[in-house]
C-alpha cells in the first residue's frame, strides 16, 4: 500500500514551508503533486512517492523551488530539506546557486 503524507509531514519534507505555500504550490505549480482526494476525510494527503519524484526532478534539473522567501531563508530551508532527504536515503547535491564561491 502506498504511503500517504499529511500536510504537516509534506511541509517538513519540503524544508518547513508554510501551509499557505503548500496550498499555493498545489494549485499554482503545474508539476507539483496534487493532494489525493479521500472520501470522508477533510485532510489533504499526498503520495510520498510522487513527492519524492518531484523533489528528485528539481534536483536533477537544478530547478529552484518557487521563490517565496529571502535568499537567507531559502538557504536555511534548503539545508533542512537536505537533512530530511538524507533520512529517506536520497542524495541531494547542493545547487550551484547556493554554493559559496571561493574566489
């Protein structure tokens, strides 16, 4: 059976984004996984596998997540997301736009 994540777990998986950001991404981002409709449940639930595929697609193309915060906030969220992804066994390399230049 497929593992389903509620909005709290999804927000943590994505680095601690807010509920309003999750709602906006679910409706505005064409490639972001949509919540599954559950009969007799008001909870929004997402497929863990579809979320992990979405994250991996962003990693492989180095496409930044939609901007909703400052660069410092984004970097902090990115570090938290990398730590979370490691718990799922996903290797996430740091995108070049977040790397510090040694020049």
